[in-house]
């Protein structure tokens, strides 16, 4: 079986002429040939900001670009039919589609309701700053454009635990909705700000059994309608873990198969919190390794002052390699976004080598690194900034090497602060498989590493970094490898003519 390699097939500012669903369908064969086995699509349903929305302000989960709602029929990425066709063609080419699921909140309600609330201290969500009082709030979702098709469920004030806008008062704040399910927030994994149940918009009330029932019905409808093979769960640290376990178990039982599930639990400080979440969910889902991303960013910024032997310290891939999806950047960390922490350009090939060529973790690539991106937005100071993210020229070749050669036992040489490496011995089932990786964040590097006695006498060449010499594995299975300064080399077996 080939190595798994995922691709986040969008970024926050996707603005190309081709609609995303159409582009994915047309690229399916090429992506499969490169070695991509899973495509993470953005949220596909109608959002409150209509045709311009990235998708994380969901309005109607049942509208996949089919109904005239929020001043548009299609979403930013295309029509329902195009979405279904893209999934079909991708999966015919052996690429599983991973659908983005945003359960934390809804946005863009259709009608106002009178709602009893209490004000909350934004810095300590456990602290109420008022007694109960009534406001008018946008909490009723009728979905008039859909007219009850697929589901007749109406979302109202009893379906939400919190909101951030009082229409009658024209007042922004964090308001805890007082309902029959409790006056406070739900129990969620994150204790940041006291209780981080409330994130934005209309926060879903998972203690309401009707909410749970409708989301289960929607999950069934979604898979029957589109046939995806996995889910990316958004903002899980703000969501009832009990509900997510219930939903995933329901989906598995309904379809009598498991889905690939990866969750976003953004944390760059505490591995213990991420480990605890994996324990709570008992292997039902993988997590993105935001801690490894943090290490990549620090390594790029500090250059030769960063100790490369510690690149995997306090990361999820180090402690839970079988439940970890690794990445270099994503739509939240890209320039001008809320969690901006973009890994500097010189280090990006090294970072990708660290996730693509090792046994541990499943790597997820970022769209601009394969396709590039140009966009303009305001920075934190309100100044308009133009950003260009160029194509990482070596990445496509690196993915092909992963598909063909990155197999077999791994030997680590993470033993020098400015130069680290490892080897993969290969497997008989993959002809000429096996490789050696060496990288430096300082001066030119060299290191003796073992490939295995079975490879004695074979010649190896650098497929990525530009080293021109050939290296021969000696009679004991060892060889001395080289890399350029602030660079990497990926040594593969030379094809004999």
C-alpha cells in the first residue's frame, strides 16, 4: 500500500478564475499521479456571507450550492452538482475526499426572537456580569430559500447557548442564553478563558436532543448525497466532546464503516491538552499537530541558533504518531490571518522533508505550496498588504519520492544541533525504495548514516538539494552523506542502466 499524503485543497484567499470544485475534478488524475491520497475540501454549504465566504460562517448545512439563499445559488467554490462530480472523479482516481464539518456555530439567522440572556465577562466566561434580561437576537433559522427540502427542522433560540449581538440594543458582547438546558456553558475541552464553549456567531446547544438528532440526520444525508470518505472537524476544543463521539459513532454504525477523521484543536503551548483530547475520544479521530508547526516556525526564525535535535520535542507526532496529521501551514496560519505564523520560505523544504519522509504521522500539504497564491488584505494595523506565496518548486518531486521510496525501517541521526538526518531502509515490495535525508540550518553538513547491509555497493544521488556527487554504500551498509548550507539533500538509489 502506498503512503498516505493529504492536501488541503484551498486557502483563505482562494481567488482563481476556476471554481474550486471544477479545478479539483480537472486535477484529479495529476494529483493521484503525484501521490496525493486524500483531499481536504473547504466547507461546502451555504454561508451567511454568501458567494464570498470561505465557509466558516455556516448558514444552511443542507444547501450545497443548490438554493437561492444569501443572495447566491452557488457557493464561492461552485454548485452542488460540481461538488458531487468532483468527489466522484477524485475517488475514482483513488483520492479520498475529506469534508470540512463546522458544528460549533451557525450564522446569518433569518428572524429575530426575544431571548433571555445573561452578560458574560469575555476574559472569564464562567463569570456572569448581569442578572437575566431580555434582548432581541437573530436566532431563528427558517431557510426560506430551501423551503423544507431535505429537512423541515427550524433552528430557534432553544438550539443555541450563546450569541454576541443584541439587535434591539445595538450592542456587542458575549451573552449566555438562559434556557431549559442550563444557565451556563456546556462542558468543552478548552478551559481557556474559563470555559471556551463560546467562540463566535450563534453557538450550538448540544444539550438539546433535537439539535443532536438533526445533525445526525444531516450527516447521513451528506454522505448519501456526496459519498465523501472522511471528515475534518473544525474547532473541536469549543465543542462538546460527548456530542462528537456520539455523532461519529452514529455515522460509523449507520454506514457500517469507519471514516477518516481529523480534528482541529489548535494549541501551540500544551501537548498534555492534545494528548488528553486523544484519550477522551479513544482513537476515533486524529489531530493536526499544531505543536510541530510551532517548532517549524521557531526553527525558521532562529536559523542556526535553533537546536534541530529538538525539532520533535513536545509534539503530538512524537507521542502519538498513529493519531497525528502533520502540516507546515494552513489557512489559519497563512499571512494576514488570525493565527498568522507562516514558516519562513528558506525552511519550508526542510519542514516538508520532516513530515513527508518519516514513518510517523500522516502529512498534509498546503494548497499555495503546490499552486501558489496572490491576494490582498488588511494587516492588524489596518494597512492594506499584498501577499504572494510562490510555488515551492521541490514539493511535487518530494511527494513523488514519498509515494515511491519512503518505506522501511527508520534510523534516526538527530544528534547534532545544526545538522540532522535519518534513513529509510526500503521494502522488497517497492523496487529501489529507501532513502537518506540530511539537512542543515547552518553551514554545509555531512554525516555517516546506515542504510543497511542489504544495500552495500549501491550508488545514491541527491534528488532534491542539488548535490552533484554520488555516494556509495559501503560493505557494512553505511555511507557518508552531504547537504548544502541552510538546505537539505534527499539521497535515493541511482537507477542502474
